[in-house]
C-alpha cells in the first residue's frame, strides 16, 4: 500500500511550479487592506525572481535558512517565494512569537538571514544578516534571475510546530510538497482556473500558505489576501467586491460569521474548513444561512490535509471525509491514523533529526474507517491541544508558567467552553504563602509566549491530579 498518484518530476521548484508558465496578464493576487492592489502572474513572477536574484547577491546560498519576522503582508509572501526560488529554505514564523521565542528558533535553525518588517520586536542578532524594509525594497529592483535548479527532494521550506516534548519542532518540507498537494484540488477544493480564492488566515500557517497562495497559483486562479484590520463584516465585503468563489477558514471564524448574520454574494460556491473539527451546529448553520456547503479536511503541518470531503465526496456530518485520491492512509494497531512515506506531500523530517525513514508516519490522531471509507476521529493519542487551529503542547505552556516565582505546580489542557469552541486552560497550585492573581500570571505568560499559546482561563487549585506513578493526569484536570 503506497501513494498511487503520479510521482513528482525529478527536478522541481515550488515557486516555479506556482508562478511559471501562467497567463502573464491574468490577475494572480489581490491584496486588500488600506488600499487594494492587484498583481498579474507576469508581474508577480518578475518581482519574485528579482528578489531571489537580490538575495543571492547578498550571499544567501541554496540550503541556507531565511527566517521571516513579519506581519501578514504581501512582502511576507514575496520573501517566502523568493527564498524558495533561490533554493534557500524560508522559515514561515508566526508574528505572534515573542523575541525570546524568536531568539531560540534562530539558534536552533541556524538561520543566516532574517527578513523584518520594521515593526515586530527583534531579539539581539549575532552573525545574522538583517533584511530591514529598505533592504527588502531594494531587492525588488534587482535584475531578475532564474529559478534554482532544485531536486524534488531538496528542502523547500520550514515551519515550526509544537512537539509533544514541549519544544517547538521544525517541520522541514521538500520542494515536492507542492506536488503532494495535487490530490486536494479535486478531493477538497473542486478548484479550476476560473476560481477566485479567499483565505482568512495569516501566511505563517501552512494552511494559509497552501490554500491561500500555493494552490490558487498552481491552478492559475486568483487569490485574495486581506492584510487590514479584521472584523466580521470584512469577509462578506471582500467576497462581493472580488467575486470570490471559494472561501477557506477555520470553524471559529465561520461561527463568528454566522452570529454576525453573514450573507455571501452569489458567486461563493462553497467554503473550506480545517484546523480543528467542524461542529455540527456550525455546519447546519452555514448550510441554512448561506445555502452552500462546508467541506472539511483533516491535516497537520507534516502532511497538510490528506482526508477531506469535497464536491465529489459528499459531506457526512461528524466525519472530515475520506482519504484524498492517491493517498495511502491506514489505521495502525494503536488506533493512530498513518500516512505512507511514499506520499510526496509528507515532510522530509524534523530539523536537527534524521530524515523520516519509517514505512508509515503516525499522525497522533486516532480514528477508524466506516464501511464507506469515511474517517471518524476519536481525538489525539497524546495531550496536544488545538488553539484556533494551531497545535500547542501543554508542556511548552507549563514550562513557562513554572518560571513564575509564585507558582509551585502547573497543569494545562484544552478546555471546551461550548459545543463549538475550546480554549487553553491552566490549573495552578500557588507556592505556600505566595500572593498571586490571574491578571499577574496572564501578563507574565504574554511576555514569553505567542498569544495563541497563552491560557485564556486560569484556575487556582490546591493540588493537581496525578497517576499512580506520580505523572500529571491532564485529562483529570477539572474546574474547581
């Protein structure tokens, strides 16, 4: 049992696959914010190749890492694609990371360059070339070069995700990751060259990079990106203004839209959802309020989406769908879903570790198949939490909480607050005689962790539940 789709070509470059050989005058990207700007495929490719050549001239070599310390902007996407086009490894990092977190990731990745928007706080930089806004502007005026002649298995980009050990892990993808997304086109999107794609997320997330940029470009579509201040009304306006046909987001955003009375323009055919399980009330509400379907997908940073419903795979409420055509997916003896190593979309391995060489990649999601081939999920095999679509390790949050001098013990878990939403909750045992309150702890954590990793609820408790051998039993953490 292995991947049965067409194998990727021996020589492949992700940026080239996305931008080359497209209709030069067709609109590739619409960036809406304080003002709306449009780029054709020809203009966008020219800009990326100029920046790639400029990066090479500055000394960025194939295989070197370029860390992106920028907010959600056009430059974020351009720097990412230019670094990839040059054969380097762009690191798509969240703008919510603190300087302390950034410093740790820079050291770990060995990044030689950091692209900066001039706004986000920076740690002290040693032996790292800083690309400030003026430097990035100059890159755009360089003489255009060509795409690096990369192999399909050469590194293409890296993104950090929380590991079960509590330390973020660098997920290293190959250039072939773009080829590994092909089963999604029919198996999730139902996408064609005439589509206009809108994603509500930020570029640091593989979901947004793939669904908001890679896949629309690979299919010769138009992508709509919003970089302004977000509110519940902006998405409805963008759909109407730009004739959006497919929208991608997370269940939490769809929930807010429904509460705000969202009514999309008739151009919208359907929505895509991933990042966390789609609750039945959101699905039912979307269908009733918009008259369109929501197609769910299951995925993770290491493989992106690999199970989904689509216009050709009818939605079965409660299930994320079926394995996309060509993918080899099975349930292991311990109940984990696993993807075969032959899948071109599967990552190369974790940075600093040996390349992945096992026969099957165990995803950590437990599930079973029904008689019709639909997947039914039963939760994570570990304690990983889902915070608005981001995977967060409770260990990472607990380590920071325990740095607070007034806290003796800390336990963190995902806490469901309604049928459709969950948050990160912390259960803290104060040190004897310590004067501590929720506000002080929240402020302490916000200085050290990205916002999406921070607990939204804190409870002070006399003791934490533990197993017979003394290990923290997170599943038994309960509201006092």
